């Protein structure tokens, strides 16, 4: 096929080759042919097997496509072409994908009573891998079953003596201490205590504790409350939510203090004076729109050069209606630019 050279759009180098009508190429494994020269690639280039189908006097209804019967996109003879709907094409693609994909791994069947009895019988004599081969199970499945059946050597089966010790110690001894003494995990202690119906009396909130929590909840933080009541911080939060208690984080006095001292003190100084964290102060400033950044004007820069370093930063911040941090950052920027010394 003859192709002409198009050098009108080339400034230098090798001329760009322009395809004429009738030129052929490949796209996604299919042969395409140029049938027009409108500049629209999708209209100019057509699939050859579709052209062959139309040249044979056959139509392609909307929602239908032409495919190759044998799946070979290079074999585009009319006998190998087939008209199917797009829905059928999609189903064929799904079937082909399922055929090529590796089979899904099937989960093992539930453990039977006979298998568990066999594990208990072989536990002292065979390794987990050997038992897995005998039962047709994986190594990790057998090891997990050891734990479920309580056959692990490190954590032996619960005996009557262990149950008696757990019942005797559960009320007044921390669960971590019980687990260490009985050579059990913490979860095993909790599960066994639940199975035996053991409940700590201290787990229930007394009326005196509820009244103390209501009285001190707005005056003390969670850490001090947990130390005073002998409860965890999480337990304090859950019980407060059950009682409908909500902390009033910012009182009117605190609001006025922050607004009045925002331009006089740094955030760290405000946090220390109010007994709050630096993150809490920053969030409150951002939420209430106090963190507005204005560009420094020429007049402000001239005043800053005039006042610094004779005037304290607090006074400069008050005169310029800026924060101390903002003034100090501007001074450092001007020092880097060698505007001030």
C-alpha cells in the first residue's frame, strides 16, 4: 500500500508518514482499515471483519457484534465470522475468565467428633504435621484445634483444681495475675470464668460511685476520676455515657480568657494557663475562626522595622493586632531577607 509523507507539520527530523485510505493496521489484535480521511480516528478506521460482513450484504443490528468462531482474531474469513449480541459476548467472556482462573480453594469441612477424639489420642505421640497428614488437614488447622480442645502443652486442659483456684481468686485478684499463676492466657481466664458463671462484684457500679461520678465529672478530668474511683478511663467514659453525662469542655470564662489573651500569649502559654492540651487550644481557635491569616502590609513591615528590637514582642503584637508567633515568624523572614538585623 502506498503511503505519502506529510512534512507540513514537522519542524525538523524524520518526516511523519501519513496513512492513505485503504491502509491497514492492527488494534487490540484485530485488523483495521482506513476508509475515510475526516480526521476522526474512530470513523476513519474500521474493523476489517465488520467490513467483510457488510460487503457480504449482511447487516449488524444495534447491540450486536461480529466475533470469530474459533477465537482467532486473524482468521477473518466470512465462514469464521458470527453475529452475536453484546449480552452473549459478555457471558462468553465471563465463561472464558472462569475457565482460565485457577479453581478456588475450598474451605475444610467442620471438625467431627471422631477427628477430635483421634487428635486427643495422637496428641502425645505425633506432631501436628503428622496428625495433619493422617486427617487430611493443614498444619495450622491442627494447631488451632489443639488450642480449641485445650491440648496445648503450654496451656494444659482446665482441671478441677484450676477451676477451684479461679473461683477463689477471681473476685479480688486481677485477671493478669490469675493467668500467670494458672499458666493460662488472659483470654482463657475470661472465657473460663464466663463458662463457670463467675462475675466480679466490682464490675457493677454502686450507687455511691454513680453519685460521685455525677458530682465530679465536670470538675475533674478522666485520669483523676479513674484514680479516685479505681476504674479504667474506658469504664469512666462508658458509665458517663450511660448516665447521660457530657463534659462542658469550654466555660464562658474560658472562652473570654482565650479571646482576650489570644494576641498576648502563645498557644503553649494559653494551654498551660487553662490546664488544657495544645491540640485542644488549636482546635478551638480553628473552630471559632480565630486563626485568620492576613497578609503583611507595607505599613506593618515599616512599623515592625521601627519597633524591633527596642520594643518587646508582646507590645509589638498588640500594636499590630497580631499574635506573638506571627510577629516572630515575620521577623525571622525579614532577617533571612536581610531587611533587618
